[in-house]
C-alpha cells in the first residue's frame, strides 16, 4: 500500500519515526511529509533514510512533478501522526500553505489523524469543535491515549503507541484488496496460480467496463447515539458487493465503500479475492453516513459511475456524548433528538462531481395506502435526479439479507427502462447492462 505519513510539530514527532519503521517493515511504501515545525523535532535525513524517499515540506519543491497533487492522489492511505491542535485547525480551515496541507486537500483516500497535545488543549472547545468537524467530513480521528505527557503531568492527549495507530489506520483500508489490478491477476494466472473457474464469472462476460472507474456503496450506515450504541438498519451489503464484483469482473476499476457489511458478506469478499475472482476492488470501510458521504465523494471525483446501493440512515442523533448515556433508576428514558442526514444520492445527482458521470440509486419500498412499490419508486426517481433507480420491494423476508432480488429499473423521469430478477449477482449484471448504455 502507498501510505503518506504526515508529521506535524509536536514532541511526539519522535514516535512518527517508529511508526514509519513499522509501516516499512510491514511492506508498505511510505512517503513522509513533515511540516516545518516537525523538522524542529526530527530531522529530514532520519525520515529520508527510513522511508527511502525524499522529504520536503514545501509546495515549491519539485514543481514540474506537481507534487502536492500527485502525492495526495497517489496515496492509498494518509496518516498524520502526531496531529497538533494547530494542524487540525488548519485542516478544518482548508488552508494550503505547505506541502502537507495541500496534499490533504488533494487526497482521495482514507485520512487518519492521531492527535497529540496537552489535555487542556485537547479539551478546549476550539479543538473539540475542530475534531467534530473533521470527523463529520470523514477524517478518522483516533482518540488520544491517556498517560504521561511531555512534563510530569498526565491525562488524555498522549499519542497512542505506533502499533495501535498502524492497526487502527490500516483497518480502514482492506490491504488484501488494494493495489490489485486485473493485469496483476492475469499475471498470477500466467504464473500457474490455480483458478476457481466456478468463482470467476468474468470468463464469459464482456469487458464493457474496462477502463472505467466505478464507486459502489454497500451495507448500512450506523449513527452513534453514544460510544456504545447506534441507530442502524438490516442491510447486509449483499447487493452492493454483488454490484462491485460484477463491475470488477467486467473490467472496471472499483472502489467499494463498505458500511458495516454482514460478516458472511465480508467473508465472501475475501474468499472471492482468494479464489482469484477478478475482484480488483479497493475497499474503504465506513460506519456513519458522514463517513460514507465523505468516502463516496472522495472516490467519486474520479469515477465514471457512482452506485449508491447502501442503506443510508435518513436521520442521526443531534449530539453524540463522549460518555455512555446512563440509565437513572426511576427516571424514564431521555429523548434522543434527531437531525436529518444529507441525501448523498440526491447531492451526487444534482451536483455531478464529473461531467458525464452516471449516478445510480436504489429504492427499497413497501407499498401502502398512498401507492404501490412502483408509484413510490417513481416519485423517488424524480426527486433524487439520478440517471437510474433500481426499485425493489422489501419487507416480509424480501430484499434485505436474502440471496435473491427483484428490481424494476427506472430512469430519472420515472419511466421503466428494465426489469431484473434472480440472484443478486444477476440483478447486478442487469444494472450494469443498463449503466453501460448510458455511458458516453
Ligand atoms: O430515500 P431513500 O432512502 O429511500 O433512497 C434510497 C437511495 O438513496 C439509495 O440509493 C441510498 O443509497 C440513497 N440515500 C442516500 N442518502 C441518504 C438516504 C438515501 O444517498 N441520506
């Protein structure tokens, strides 16, 4: 994996050296981008020697290579450790006055901050609000550890150990699925790797998505109520994963944004890869709607097609306390105030992150007194503005968690343009057949 390690100016910068060494030992290519202040703590030669890559802090170095864009776009993962209070404030403001901040703005991969500072600075309302904003935008901010700080004082604010940062950061990107391309896999085959023909359905499929980048969201979002509870839904992610696998098998470069997939679906993703299915997916794991939105938009900037198959929570708790909400004996439950989540699909459809991008949504519906499944689907297709909406009936064992599905495909005007039923993979292929017709 290509990891960009940002280091900012705090005393814990020395631990970034250990983190760098650990990541290199695990086989990752690491490019270190320190801030000027970080170099007051650890010298550039240390980072250069351990990473085997040049180190610079300025956008004006290597101008012909347009480094600040190339570094961000080329990374599979960005880790900033330590992230100072000042750096987080600059990231929130979107400043771009050195190589690290400009690189962050160009990055389209998971971004992890590991803050380190004194407890008072960590607890300051400005820092709390900056951390909340960063999390809302999809940055994964690791909780600082508690313990001995720079002086004799102790408390929360300590940089977690390098092993813990590496584990938490790497868990966001499924390393086994990143950086694998159909070309790599055909090389595997030519080197005599066994291939499970029954798994590799790409054998007979047209490569009509070759050279196309697609983003598929799958699963269901979870909105935290407090650190241990959440509001979630029953989506297993089966249809979304089938869409990702079908697209990969047809030659696409796929980013799967996976929100809390059922365990057997995650296992299926891993098993398919192990069986040399052409599942050339990058997998970005997310939990909440904010994280999913940020990951889909980040990958969507470069995508020809975005398919929103995830079940996204329409509402989230207005506030998420840092501590578990306690039951007070004798008092009833405290009400949970909800606020509306952004409609990611409608945003994508109305904004269009790229010209000619095809945007596809799903509508899981139940019929009721006000209309049939299809009536509701039609209304939704017109409201969302997507190019294609796959409407399916849910409830009574249909749709969620099952292996089969039945969808009616509507265009943006709500007119029926196709129908598909069968396994979720068959439905996925029918959706891609319809998408291919819309691609320029
Ligand atoms: O409005 P409804 O949730 O039924 O719409 C379903 C479609 O919209 C799905 O494609 C889902 O991924 C997407 N969606 C979204 N953002 C939301 C809610 C739904 O992108 N907040």
